[in-house]
C-alpha cells in the first residue's frame, strides 16, 4: 500500500467476507474510515528514522521472566478434592466429552 492509496468499501467488504462478518452499509463505511485511519498511523510510523536502532526480540531485552522451578509439597488428595462438585474414588469427576 502506497502513501496515496486508501482502502475502499470493496476492500472492507472483502475483509468482512474473509472474517465471515455480515456488515450493514453504515458499518462498511464506518470500518473503511477506521481502517484507513489505522493505516495512516502506520504510514506515519514508517517515516521514523530507524537506521541506528538495533533490532530487539523483546521490548525490554528480558531474557527469562519466569520464576525458578522449585519443587514444593503439593496438596494431598483429600485436600484437593475437598471442594470438588463431583468426585469418584480419589479423582475429580467430569462430564464425558465426545
């Protein structure tokens, strides 16, 4: 898409078709305007000089934000099943899904 090109109503209709959406004429006009505004913003972002900006894989260069995996004692079966709506033997009972 070039700077001067804009999405048309037909483009919005095609996008709606691909997304399996049924839009009224008013919605088509509204969304065409909104999509064009979004694309204009991206065009504005592309004007930024990023020659001296290093690519990043994460916005804060965080290597690993997860906690350490520490083995801890878990609940015993009776405690885990205490508030279960249904149980059978020492298991949670759930409806059959097929």
